[in-house]
C-alpha cells in the first residue's frame, strides 16, 4: 500500500530531511512512526500526501509512483487519504456536524448523503450526541475525536495521524489509539507519528524509527 524506495528529500536551503529511506507498509497494516523532533516524520507524511515531492527515490501508493502524478491529479490522490492533526484544526465558529461534513461538502455530496456519513462517523467515535455542539465546548479528547471523524468521513484507504495524542493525558491517549485500532480492523491502512514510546510499545504494532532523516529501525525493503 505504501512503499518508499531509497527516498531522500532535500529542501532548497540544503537541509536533508530524509536520507535513503526504504520501507513497505502492507494494506490493512497499522504502523507507528517515531523519532526525535526534526527526525523527518512530518516530511515523510508530506511526501505521502504530495504536499512535497521526493528529491530522489520512489514513493509508491497502492503501486502508483507519486512522481507520475501531475499537479492537477493531486486532489484526486488525496481523496483516498485521511489526515488527523495534533491541534485538530477545527473550525471553532462551526458546530461539530459542519466540521465533519466539510470534506463531503467540498466534494459535492448530496446533503442526504452528507448527513448519513457524518452521523455514521460521529457514532464511530462516540460523539453522535454532540453533532450540534460547538468545538470550544468540548474537551481536548472530544475535539480530537471530531478530527478523527472528519478524517474518516470520506472512507479513506489510508489514514495518517501526526502526533494525534500529543496534547492529551495518558488515559485519553490510550482511548484515541484504541479508536485507530478499531478503524484498522475494518480495513484502513494507518500510519501514526508519535513521540509516546511508552504507549506505542504497549500496543505491539510495528514501529518505524527515524534518526536525523535515516530509518534506523522498522526494516528496509
């Protein structure tokens, strides 16, 4: 599903964010990505999203070399990928329902289908009763659940999460990780960047570790 073949990323100022990184994530896998701040985790995810392109090497998603995707094809590529951010990136002047519905509205879904999908997503994250609530009235854990519901409402094949528990206490962090495991069990391929080594070690999924842009654990191709 996700393959990196000797991928390097050098930014214009000369910084090598990734160096000869190779790994493969199979369909329906749940994999953690860890490493110190600045190790290259966010860059790796940006390459998958085509927010950046590799300087050298190949990034393949579902067998397609992302170097062959033209600029006009980027929106279509991103339709198969859901993203969860550490800071939620919610619209605080809109209720929960509207926040989750946004990706569907942008894609032109019929309002009846929007309602069905939004409520199904909110039900999966345990927030169906909060659909009319404003985000500021929710706890940090509930806000993150809204972000997850929004990320999965379009039924993506791949879910990327960048430090999704970074602002949460240990109990809430464990609950959020359990949600990701539940989505993984129904066929979503998931890559989670996290600093929380104690938590991810307990969950017993594969761990990719970056250090100074190089993959030091997790297995080369």
